[in-house]
């Protein structure tokens, strides 16, 4: 048995994460890295945004994650006529008690599935800002704490599809990661058809962990060591998104620096390590930073993408080595 108790904890997290990933991949095929990053996001206690064209299993992935964890689950189907009160809740007058009673909305759950979040109006989307940022909601001047842990797993269609709204920058910034699902290979698509014929659904998955165990995994991930050199590396990488003025109109915020650090801790824990390396930071840079960067119109016209901007920054920032205290 390892002498370091932290190593034992990290090894336990790695085993439990492997169980969780295997469970999810019973119904989600051909997206191993996306599934792994989604689980890393959970261990980082972050909110997750999944983007892709209709029919590529965005909702299936979100459901599979939720049904693999035994906890309180609520789903919100975002539509143009959805109201903020449909999300957070509303005060209703009780004539018998002669007072208003608060009726909690579906956001009061451990895992909230927000399906097609960008089909709702910006006003309704903004109802999630306080919930996602502070784990609480305020209704008529009264503040209510949300369940702990609290995750929002949202799906969205690309912005150029009909009936979609652009998510506000403030809301995008509250999603720790944005992951993209593409079309499967022919072999993977054949497995999807097999699932449909056999009616294998994410709702049929058996939970392999619970909220209490997930909370312990989060605590282990948060205790993962981040050396000063790695912290400086993170700050330099994120700061690089603000320095490319000719390409970037709005760079990543300090919240992004914190998200990148926490996501790197979770990735290290998932790999069974009790310390963060520069490779963890580089692996998490795209899912954490790309959706937080807004390009200049000139850069967009030239075909620059947020992913290429992150690639450019990672290539230009010196990587700290073991001698720097990793």
C-alpha cells in the first residue's frame, strides 16, 4: 500500500471514475475523450455545456451522466415561451395560510439537465446566472440555497440553426467547459442503431455512484497539489487570450484562470495523481477557454477560430519543468 494517503485517495478516484465512464459509454459511443472530459468537469464541480447539431447524442450524453449518479435530477426543456419563474420557482399565495409560499423550480436539484438551452429567450437564460455562479437563487428579495453539489449540464444547437439565441457572454463564462459532439463513424453509428433497435436508453442505466461519493471525489480533486510554477503557467496562458488584440476582442476572465486550475486538478485526480502537471493544463485549455474568447470581426473573416488562438498561445508560452517544483 502506498505510504502517501493522498496517492491512495487519487487511486480510488481513478477507479471510481473508470466505473462511471464505462457506465456512460454503454449508451454513448465513439466519444471517449468527450465523455472523459465531461466527468472531469463533474469532479471540478463545474457546469457543462454540450454543443452539436441535432441528433448526435447531446441529450443522451447528458442523461447518461445524470442517471449514472444517484441523486436528485431535474430536467428543463428550454423553449421560446419558457419563463424565468419556470426555472427558479415562484411565490404563490396560499389563501388558507394567508401568505405566499415559495414553490421551488427545477433548478433545485443536484443535477439540472438544460436541454437546448439556447432556444429560450435571453431573459429566461439570465435566470440561471445567480444559480450557476453562486449556487443560490433570489426570488422577491428572498435568497434560497441550492442543493449541494449542484451541476448544470446543458445542451445547445449551433448558433446558425433556426430558433436559437446567442448565449450571453456572462452565462457562457459560468460554464466551466464547453464540449463538442460531432458525427459518429459508420461503425459507431451502427452501434447507435443497435441501441435503438434494442431500446437501450440512458434512463435504464444503473447508477454506479451517489452524491455522497461524488462529493468525496470532488474533495480529493480539490486537494490535488498545484505548484507555484503551474499556477504561473495558467495565469500566463489565460493572460495570452487578452494580449492578442489583433485577433481577440474579449479574452478570458480571471474566472477562467480559476476554472482552468480546478479542471486541471480534476484531470490529475482522474489520472490517479496527487499533483497537477503542465500537460493537465494544456489538455484542459481548449474546453475551458475556447467558449470564453470572442474574436474580432476581422479575425473571424480571415478564418481564425478560438481553437487556433488557444493553440497559438499554448505554443508560445514556455512550459514549466520538473525542476520548477512540479
